[in-house]
């Protein structure tokens, strides 16, 4: 997937290629404004602000404790991140990955957040009876979850 940033007077927009029309841009569930991929990469490198964790918790309905577990961050480290006001690079990347999976699933479920949370946290046959939220902890696993979401969206039995 290749994207092209389009600059405007006040903001940068994230433009998706035609085959991705109607899909959500990265960062939507984190409360980030639409942005170019280079801008998003810079934010990840710098570390996402704690406000993105709070925004994702509000949007997704997951508690901060659940998010810490899903992101593989020990509770004490998570508390330190809250106090410092930012995640580190690896944590930021995992949060963005989880948010992208959440957004893609939300599109698949036509906005049903309860259904999305249930699907993400339930064993899924198409993932060898693993939970999508657990698969999404790694990029390789997240790719499989995205592929599964795409197959389901296309009506392919998975």
C-alpha cells in the first residue's frame, strides 16, 4: 500500500490509493488528525503522547489496564509512561498497530464497538483459535489479522 501526502494551507491530509477508498487513515482511533505517513513515522519515533492512549481507551472501550496488557507493558511501566506523558518508540508502534486493527475491524463491523471488542478478544478459527488482539502484538501477526479482516470483508470463508 502506497500513500501520497497532499499538503494544504493548514494541515496535511492522508490520501489513500483507490483500492483503499473508504478505509480509515492511520491514527483515527488515537485521536490523531489525518496526517502523512512521514509525519506519523516522526511521531512514532518521538513517542506518542499519553493523550493517544486516553483517546484510544475512550474510542475502543478498553480500559487502560487492558491496553497495558495488550501492548505488553508492565503495569508499573505503564504508570511511569502516564506520568512522563509519552510512550517510547516500540510502545507507540504497538499502540498504532492495535489502533489500526481496531479501526479496520470497526469498519468491518459497521461501527459496532462492542462487537469489535468481542471479536478482538475471542479465539478465531482463521487464526488457529488465537485471539486477534494477541496476534496483533507483532507486525507479522497483525498482518495475518489484517488479511483475515480483508477476507471476511470480501465474503471469503475464513
